[in-house]
C-alpha cells in the first residue's frame, strides 16, 4: 500500500472520530454498554449529524478554521471564570479538576491526534472539493465510507468486534506512519 493511500486511510478514520467508531448514537447504558452495542447505518448517521453540528461552531454549514477558532475561544471563555481575558493559575488548575471529574471540555485533549493532523491531513482528506472547508455532504461521505469500511461482512451493522478490528488496523497503520514506514507493504 503506498503512503498516499495510507495517509488517506488514516485521515478517514481520524475525521470520523474515536467516538463514532466506539459507540452508537444512543447514549443510554453508559459508554461500556455502548461500546459493545451494534451500530446500524442509521445510528452512524445520527452520530455523524450530531458531530457535525458540534463542530460547525458558527452554524454556517461548513467546518473550517473559523469554527476551530470559535471552539477555542469558547473553551477559553469557559476557563476564564472572572472574565478578565487571562487565565490565572487557579483558573488553569480548575481545568484539570474538571477533566479529572469528567465534566471538562474533551476537545483540548486531542484524542491521539498528533502533528496537527486535525488541521492538516485529516481536513485535506475530507475536503474533497479543495475549498478549505468541510461541508455537510463531504462530512457525510467520509462517515459513510468509514461505516462501510468497518462493516466487514457488509450486513449493514457494525458490531463491537468489527469496531475493535477497525481500531486495531488503524493503530497499526498509525504506528507504521509514525515510524516512517508503510506498515501494509
């Protein structure tokens, strides 16, 4: 497999997000139950729609740098509790406390994204028309492609085993990429 295909595959998995691959749209039963639940294309579509709505911070129907900046500003505003335009050591420390309790903003943790992939390769791979933004159709296409890739037996449902296999395959590909080798050659 050449490096271009490897990079595109890595970007496809990354743009879909670990949450998409790990759980169905139904939020009942806790994350462990969700992780083991089957996911249909309808579940995946609902998850995709919710994810796009969260990422499209300014509501213009596109995910681009303006949305990233808006999310960053919103995170800063939540941390800046006294609204003085700066983070005191206490405000910064409170950020860690919220993360430890599980009610902090997860987006800043990166979920394994390395080397600016969120703004670089992942965005470029999903941006099929090259306009510097991901519109809803592009986003949906990536999610549909990701679901189809995970649905190894093509039965229209992704099982916990299929999700696990897809995660393991992606980890292997990412490790190969980090080492500068093509793991699938």
